[in-house]
C-alpha cells in the first residue's frame, strides 16, 4: 500500500511495550488498538473502542498478608470479590495493593496496568472464569493510549500457570 494512502488521520506509532513483547515472545497474536484519548478506566476503553465493557479485562493487584502480591484479571463489568480471592488464597488479610506498590511491582501507572509484562516476576496470576466466556479480551498495553485485543484462552496461555476461578461478583 502506498504511504499515506488512507483517508483517516494517521495515528502516531506506539513504541513496543512489555506486554506486547511478552505476547510476541510467546508467539501469541494480538491486535493493537489505539485510543482517541488517554483512557484510565474499563468504561473509557470500552467507549473509545466501541466494545462491551465486559471485554475490557481489568488487572487488579492485591497484597497478601505476607506482603507478596497477586494479579487477579476480571471482566470490566464486574467487581472483584475480595472474599472469594481470600478463600482461594487461604488469606483473610488479602487487600487491594496501595497505588505506590502497584507501580513499583508492575512498572505501570495505575489506570494503565496490564495483566502482562510486570517489572517483578514473582506475582502469581489468577483469572476470573468469566474472562474465558468473552468473545475477545482487551487488555492494557501498559500505556493509557492503547489496548491489546486477543482471544481469552490466549490470555490465559500468556499468563503461564494462571489459576482460573471465581473471583468476581456482579455489581
């Protein structure tokens, strides 16, 4: 195709992020979706991309009682159930991680945390079973101006060793 052959405005090229590199290293195809404006919520991403909010997978970072961290990936239209996560981890003291810890552990800004490509490799991953029921999973690219779309089973494959379970509630 000839350069400049499209009629719509050309979006600036997005530099490869850690989540993109992780997917490429694992041979998992994905689609890059640039946002019209920076987005920091599942609702904003869904509106920007004109997809159901359920397809936008939220990365919830939790801190265990032993000060370790876990990732729980849930669809954008449900709430995290700390009670269900606590039961799975056998840890009644599990709580949402503080913003500074989220940035330190993941390397991502709060609101643009991806489920992949964390700064630290010792973060166990859990995926809500509802994610596997989605047509596609849209995850943060690690930047507020772009998202990555991939099949839900490929997302679980990318999160090697992730435990699938019931970690959310309607709400």
